[in-house]
């Protein structure tokens, strides 16, 4: 069985998001495996970014549950028990579980350790490349200062924490090939470099789940290959699961372990890239055909496979 079935990090159940009379996400259920790169795909307006906004606390879902197991697994009985208590977080024999639908965004980032990037790059363009990665570690540095002037004075453990923060930032700059640009304004970087810097900044928060909103948008083929390598490294070397929205199917099919497909807020497919590639419902959704034409698409696929 696949990782998202046997070792789920995030379990989304019956997620629904309404805006007045508009149903943006309709009764959506899927899992993100702890060791997976999971792609959330679908035509424009399918509800993908709305799902991201619910996972990361920008929206409070109308209905549904989003259980994240920071350690262990989100075992169904333990999730049910935690739901009944009305609490946001609980420890059990099976895991350390967070109910994201009950948590504000800053707690999801800090306590549940979920980080995200946006479709439009949101770097601090006037700050240096290095400073952008240090800003991501602001919360840890503030805790080390005791939220007092100890940080300014360099007293206690702050100095060591500051040194570690700089070392982590330098390590990530080296990984994304931007060490020689550390002192340059982030806004001076080429577009592809800014994309990688934004991902590195998110990783400086030590997430266990990294949510990326169209990370390959605007990249040329060479930059897309560099992105693929970076995301594989994040999964393999840092044990961070990746949930991404992406329109570039070459990226999705190349690096994803698991693909979930939405159309008009409803899940129409869920499986491996190979399964999704040949799913007539997915092909029909991307072609924009009506429901009754799906069988015709399926027949055309069968004919093409037999011909080959």
C-alpha cells in the first residue's frame, strides 16, 4: 500500500468551504503521506488554493476536519477522541495530533509546523537574501531572547541561537546556489532564484509539511529541473512532506508520489501519477468536456492504447 494510505501525515475529511451561495470545495477527502510529494491539480477555479488556505489557516472551513500528526500517525480513534474533547491538539499512544480547522494560522505554522509559499512571490525585496532567511527564524530568536533586551545584549542562550540561525540560513543558500548573493537585495535576484529563495525561507522554519502554490509558475525548463531536484531533496534529506498546487504537468508527473485532482471543488481522481495520467475523468476535466462526453474520451484512450 502507498504511504498516504499507511502513514498519513495529514488526513483531510469531508472538507467543505462555502462563500455565501458558492461552494468552492465540496466534501473533499484525501491524505498526504509523511514521505510523499503530493500534487493537488485541476483546471483553473477548481478550488485548489481554497484547500491550501484551509490547511494553512487563512480560511476556517465551513465543514470538515484536517488532522495532522506531527509525530506518529493520525489514528482514526484518536482523532475522533480529540474531536470530541473540543481541543485543538492532543497526544495519544499513536501520535501527536493537531486539528488544523480549529487553529489560527500562526499556530498552524508555529506548533503544527506547516509552512507555505504563495503563487505570487512574497519576499522582502528590500532586505538582503540572507536577511530573508533570518526573518523566517524570528520566532525562535525571540524565544531565545526571552522576549526582552537579552537578545540585544547577547545574554544567555541568545548568542548561540543567533549563530545557529545564521548557519542554517547559509546552509540553505548553499543548497539553492545563492551563497554568493547573500548580501544582495532579494529584489535584485532573477525570478527563478527568487522562487528558490522563497522555498528556502519556508524551510528555515523546519516544517514537517511544506505547501507550495504553483512553484514552477514562470520558470524556464532549466529552472524547472532545478526545482524538481530541490523538492526531491526536501523530501528525501529533510523528511518534509510536500503538498503542491501545480499547472505544469511535466513537474507533477516527474516528482509526485500522489496526485489528487479537483474539478469545480469536487475530487474526481486520487492516485499515482500513472493512474491519473490515464484517467478519462481527468482528461475530460482538462479538456473542458461535459460529463456525458467522458465515455467518449475513455473510448478514445482505449483506441490509442491498442493502436500503440
